[in-house]
């Protein structure tokens, strides 16, 4: 009986990808969908980066040179929304699609058709959102946090498009997360126990739970906005008995887990790359898992540290201050574990390793400025200044984005069967590393000196720092175009890669040939201790 | 049963659980709104004061050992063109003492308008002890063109107000709600 079934399946599955555009439209293959996600997020990175360069061009000198404040607000808002929901999150989902089935020894994701849907609604969501920039009245201009009543009473008419775009992004994220959890919990090869799973799989499992918990909250917040705007309710309207501060509570109840959604998979990636190039096992695997779980739990009880200045009772301020600082403990555990992994390792510094080490150093700096912001009395000074901008860009750009770039270089040979050009990769790293620091480091100083965020013009004393920042932004922006060049050149003319592309690299995906075959692990692999993680 | 069968059963069980979680979190957001209001009412968070307070004036029992300064702040929200002011900028009261202060609004436009005042008390630890037996903020005000309205506000600061509270700020923000209400109904109500 089972032979008959196998034969039937054989006909269905053992062929390569379909030809032409329909391959990408109708694909249910986790590798194809991963590729789609990655290219989509790269396109969004360039769009969001373009908006950032418009911002930095305007801020190059004090005064209004190029754009009007109304348009500037649309640039900051859409830059934030596109980078968060369009670049970072889909990139991680793309990596999850490519890697999780191979890393747990599964043939594909658990729900391949839903996988196709969760990708294909994203271009529509972002098409809808970006189209508002060309509408009468302009696009969203209320900041990526879309605080009511800016986003309700005072919003441009196009806000409804924004609301539906957010709904679509949320639906996509929820479906993606359900798929990832279902895959990890049900599709692991025999012998792959939970505590043998690769760190990337672990971090994504926890991230997916966070997404499922908070995406409905975001959907609820935008739905209430929709009702306030069109159906005369007063959720956030004080005149009708509502409370705009409630919006901030609901938003940040979503928003704080959201920022960990954007960093936990990065922790997983770095936990693969550092052991590989230090040629040692990851130090403290168990503590890494527990640290990620603790960070995820704590993310739900710290949200009000984003809103210390709204007028909160002292007890509330103290609670949110201490709970926020508590997050430094598990995060510190992770940073020390990465350092201990490198300690006395036989380190080499290929491009992924360079990005991973830069991640550890610069993410830690972003973490420290976060600790400074957590101190309630000091936060009254820092709130809504460029210090906050510097803080979250340090954790998101050399944090999340560097980890994604590191992952692309690290798994590039497995995906394409080609080795990237090491020299060009290193040039890309150094350009990015210098660019990111020149851009964001001076913002700490302008912020501490009192420069508010989200302003198109500023006082003269901030001129030098802003000029440096703008120069850095252009270096960083154009080095990502160089990244595109490196990738395309390596796909076309890279040297062939071995199956186990890095010396002694661990993990089931490296037992496959490079490039990974279109269908892998149709039969569950034998999980040996050496290959698990 | 083959391996594939158990696997697909496991997947559908996981998916069901996760869908329940999504629905549960959706319900949680809906519940957050009344929960937030309840929490604010209990703790005085955000300076929200309660509704109309009933108090027998014969029972008034001022605590003459303490004197609390109550400051009045009147604001009009963006786009609200009425003039809005209070008779006094501040008064000193004993806890338990009943006091009346007059507020005034004027509609300088040439059309009837409806206003709604929203109170907020700072510090929030005093909010739940600041009781109003009569306040214009309990209703909306309909003003004909050029009309001036005197609005008494009677309040009492409860005995239980924390010892460290020496002054209380009561702020009113006046909103234009003309477009939110049916004018003819408002006329009838007045």
C-alpha cells in the first residue's frame, strides 16, 4: 500500500520548478517563496532607503531647501513603516522559509499554499500604502507610530488606505507565523528534539508566537482608528469620552514585542555564524534558548517605557523602568555567550563573520543607549530627541539589518551553489560599517543636545552633526546598491560552492548539496549529534 | 496509520490552537477598551474624574487643619473658537468643604454651536478624591450666536486625599462637538 502512495507522490513532486512567471505566482515551494520574500524585502529596503536619503538631504543644512514640512512628515512616516514592515520583517520571514525546513529536516513548510498567500498579499499591501504618497492630501504623515488623534482627527484622507495596508501586513505576518510554528512543531526529522534545534529555528519559533500574540492587537488598534474616522465612535477622541493616551498604550503593547520580533531572529543568525568562523561550538546553547524566551516574555510588560512623559503614576514609572532594565540581563547573557564562543577560537574573518561581529558590538551599543532611555528621570530629557533615533537605528540597522546581510552571505553558497566574491563582500562590509556609524553616531550627540526628532529644520548648533550624518547616510545607502552588485555578480560568475560550504559548518542544511535541490529531505534525514546544531 | 497521517493531524491541531490564540488576542484588544476605562476610574490614571457625585450638604464636615489649593485651567481644543474662562484662577479649600466656582463660555460666531468640556485632574493620585456634585462637563452646551453662559461647578475634595497633595490642578479642555451631535436634538434637550 505504502509503495503505491509513494509512486503516486513521485509523479507529483519529483520535477523541477515550473517555467516562467507562473513559477513565482503559483509556487508553493519554500525555497521559491523564501527567494520572493528576500527580493521583495530588498526592494523595500531600497525604497525605504530612498525616503531616508530624501530626509537626510533636507537635513544636510538647516533651513528648508528641498521639501516642505508636510512632505517631510510623509517621508519620515513612510520610511519607518516601509523599513519595519516591508524590509526587516519580510526578510526574516524569507530566511525562515529558506532555512527552517532544511534545518529541521522537513521537505517543505507545513502549509505551502498558505505560504504562497502570505507572501503575495504583501506587494498589494505596500502598493496600496506607497500609492497614498501620490494622492491628493498626501500619504501617512503622522509618524510610524501613528498616534491618535494625529492619525484620526488630523489625518489625511488617504489614512484609510494605510489602515487596510496594515491589516494586510498583519494578516500576512499571522499566516506566516502559523506556518512556521506548525512546521517547527510537526515536521522535524526524527531525532531532532526541541533542545537540539538550531538557534535560528528556536528564535523563529519564539518570534512567531510573539507575532501571533501582538498582530491582532495592531489590527485592533487600526480598526478602532477606522471606526473613529468613519463611524463616529470615540475610542481615541476625548470630546466623545475616549482617550488618546489609550491609543499609545494599545500601540506599544503591540509595539514593544514588535521590536523584539525584529531582533530575535537576528540573535539566531549570529548564533550560527560566530561558532562557524570561531570553529567552536556555540557557548551556552541552553542559556541562549532560555534567554530568548525570557526576552520574549519581558517584552509584554515593558511597553509604557515608550510613554514615560504622558503622565503616569510614580509606581507605574518605577515598574516600567525596572522591568525594562531587567531585559538587559538575558540580553547580556547572549552577548557574553557570543564573546565566549569567540574566546580562543580559531577565528577567520570572512564577510558573514565581519557582519556578525559588527552586529555584536553595535547592537550592544544600541542596547546601552536603550538602558539610558529606560531611566525614567533621564528619559524626560531624551524623549522624542535624536538620541532615541540613534538608539533604535543602532539596534535596527547594524542590529537587525546587518544580521540579515550576514545571513545572506553565509547561506548564499547553499542557495545559489556559487561562492560570493570575498573581496567585494569585505568592501561592502567596510563601506556599510563606516557608513552606519558616520550616520548614526553623531545623532547621539545632537539628541543629547536637544534636537527633536521628526523635524525638517533645526537650530544652527546642530548643523555640523547633521551634515556628518547626511554624508554617512549617502555612503551607507549607496553601499547597499554595491551589495546588489556583489550579489548579482556572484550569482552570475561566482565559483562553484561545495555542499558544506564553510569549514566544519554544522547543521542539516549543509549536508545537502549546493545549490540545495528544489525538493530536499523528501525522506527525513538521519539526525546525528554533529549535524543537529 | 502512516507517518504522513500523524503529521498532518498534528499540523491541523497546531493550526487550530494558533487560530484560537489569534481570536483570543483579538478579543483581548476589544476587552482592553473597557478594562482601560475601569482601570482609570479606579486609579485616577490620566486624571480622569468620576461622574456626578451625590452629597448631602448638611453632612459637610470640613477638615480645617488642611488647606488645599485648587487651580483651574481652561483650554479650548484646536479649532474650537469659543471663549472659555473661569471666575477665579484658583481657590483654597479644606478637604470636605463644598465650594462653587463659576465658569463662562461665549460663542462669538454667528451660528449655533455645541461644546463639550473634558476634565482632567493632576496629580492623578488626587483624581479619585476630587468629587463634583455639579459640573458643566456632565452635559454638552448649546450656545446661540453671541450667547454667554455662566456655568457653576460645585466640587468637594474628599477627606481621604493623600497627605502629600497640597495643590490640585483641574484642567478643562473644551471641544467643538457641533458636527458630532444632531443640532435639533440638542435644541430640544436644552
